[in-house]
């Protein structure tokens, strides 16, 4: 027991001595404030000048983003730095505010050639340009995260790279750089890994240039054989720097119109013609159009009040005669016409990526088609029928090919080097119509495009085409109905390579609004 008490006494003595030593040391430090400051305040401060995400490419490895650089100055706030930078800063007011804080900061400048030891200028990839090609396809980011388009669908791939530009300073307790201490610079790299699309930047630019005349609408260009999307443009466009304005715009520039379903109109007459061909009515059926046709209690008028007279199917397609196709549609069942529409891709979603999925559109039900007037509307592309520009272009690919609906593709796959993909994204083609039916529809479309009034045929380019002026049921302030202008086409006629669809939303007559855009696109593509 006595030994234990002695040990406790020794332990208490040691603790007292330790506390005394600490107190003496602290008292000594209080007499040396500069040592306190050094012990508590010295450290480092890193200014991040910028980062770069993975690259999005066209089908040939041409970058669609990260194509330009912006000069970012990392500044140690000294009078010399202020004097050297002032002629080159883009926002003088913001520059002075940062300078007054006395801590290292970044600012955008107009040149990389600034000779000042307190300034480090880094050239950092700028994610988007103005205008940005394929903006609706690429999408945009917010707070470093993809929220639309490929930026969102492939966020993990694109943001899964470590590429950062920064400068690290030695600073005092107030965060001010220490004089005489060299800053450490970290240089990032423009990442080559990323996503390779099916787009061709040349055709994408052609689509965007030609489609600029559309107040609202879109353009789709596909490879006839593969279904690869070569160009995809939606109008009006937007810029990621002005998202607030875009969200308030009544023309809805942020939506990708190729994914939305619209009333189709006369382009659907190709489906009715396909159904007629497969039922043996393509040559035998004639109709004398006198300007209108009555189905039950409903009267349907032709766009030509005088009528087109006696016509066969080819002439009725060229004239886009509604009464003819209404009469033709009465010769077979609604079920047969509905099955032909489904065989050509109507009523089916078009999946491009996980977040870019084209609407399935709307088809009438068999119950609805039991009503003669509803089948009449369906026969010439009106009524409840809607479809997307992607669906129309895919149908045109089937007609221009051997009748097979190709798998529509926007993304080739993920790439590590910007030249090849790790694994090609693939889809399944579908049986559409017979090769004979496709050949018959090609002849009809070529005959229609050869009409001297057609505005979509460029000189020295042969094509097959069909226009639409689709009624919407909406009227403007003067009581005139809004109509969507459409045209879909394939070219060259003798060996089709490209299928193009142009939609002029609320644009009126397709031959006046959509067809001239097609003419410009076809001419430019064939010059490549």
C-alpha cells in the first residue's frame, strides 16, 4: 500500500512539472508574436484556374467541344500585376474588386503574353463556342454536372477525367502570398477520352446553316443504309451562357424538336400508297377529284377547289390530292392501314440515348378507325396521327433502301483516344415493307419530286421527295390556321445515300418553307 502511495505522489509531481513547462512556453511565445503568426498562419492557397471534361467527337474524330482556348490569368495581387493586367482584362470592375481583397485570384484576359512574375497565364480549353455546333445534341452542364444531351447521358464518362489547371501559393495567416516564394503551377491537358457520335461535322454545319431560315423547326439527315444520324439540328438554338433567357423564350429554343411528335399531313400518303400496293390497288384504282369528297356526313375538301379530275395513284401523289387518298383508303380496312403504318415505324419510340428518346407519336386505335371519317383522316395523314421527324426520316430510309427500317443511331461509343471506340453501339434493324413495295414508293417519290413546282430539287441532284402541309387545329389572331410545313427526301435518286427531313413548325406550306431548306442541304452535301 505504501509503495502505491509513493508512485501516485511521483506521478502527481510529474504532471505538475509538465503543466508548468507548458505555461512557461506559452508565456514565452506571447512575448514573440511573430513566432505565433508563423506557427499559426503559414500555409498554402491553391487557385484553380479551370478544368476540362472529356471530349465529344463527330464520327471521324473531329472534336465538337473543347475546340478553343481561353486565357485565364492567376494573379498574385501586387501593383506590378495590376499594371501589367489592366490593359488585358475583360471586366475591369470585377478585376479591381478582386485586387482589393489582397488574395490570389483568377481573371480572364485577352492574351497569353503578359510579362509579369506575379501573373501566370494559363490557356484552358473552352467547353463551348458561340455558336456551338450540335448544341441540342451536346446539351450543357451546370455546376460541373451534365444536365442535358450527351453531357448528361455520358456524364460519368465525360467528367471521369482529372484535368485541372491551378497555381499554388505560399501565404501568410491572412491569405496573402509570401514575398519571394515561388508559386507552383499545375498544367492540365485537353482530354482525348470521351464520346464519339455518328454526326459528321460538315453535314451538321450544313444543316445549321440551311435551317437558320426556320423560325421554329428541325432538320434530320440520316445515312440510308445504316440509320446513322449525320446531322441533327433544332431551331431556334440557345447558348449555355443564357439559359435563363432561353427558358423564358416563347419559341422554346431548348427543346430538341426532332424528338417531338407533330401532325404529319400528306407525307403519310406514302403509307397509304404502300398499303394499296400490297393490296393490289396501286394501278387499278382511279378517282375523279371534283374538289371535295363526302364520307358519311363529313365533307373533305381538296386544296384545289376546282379538283384534279381523273387521276391514278402516281398523279394523285404528285398533286397531293386529299380526296383521292380518302377514297383509296376506303378500299381496304383500317386494320390493314394501321399495320402498314406500324411496319414503317409509326407508333414506336426512337431511342438515341438514355435521356434522348423520340416520342412514339400517336396512332388511331382500331376502334377509332371503325368510324369512316376517322379512317378518311388517317388516309391522308390527319386526325389524331402524329409522328416525329426522326420517325419520318427512318421511314424514308426504308423506302430508299430495301424496305428494312434501320436502327437509328446517334452515338458510336466511348473512346479512349479520339480515333476509335471501345465498343460500337449497335441496334437492331426491323422488317418494314417488302423490297418491291419500297421500289414502288421510290418511283412515286421521284415522280413527285420531278414536278416543276417542287421547290426542294437542287440543280444536278436527283431525288425522291414528298411534302406536307399539316393542319394543327390552332388558329392565329386573324383566325388563320397554323400549319406545319414538312418535306422528306432521299438522294441521289439512282443510288440513295442520304435521307433528309425538314420540319417548319407553324411554317405554313411545306413546299414554300421546308423544301427550300432541303434544296440547300442536298446541294451542299453533294458538293462534299
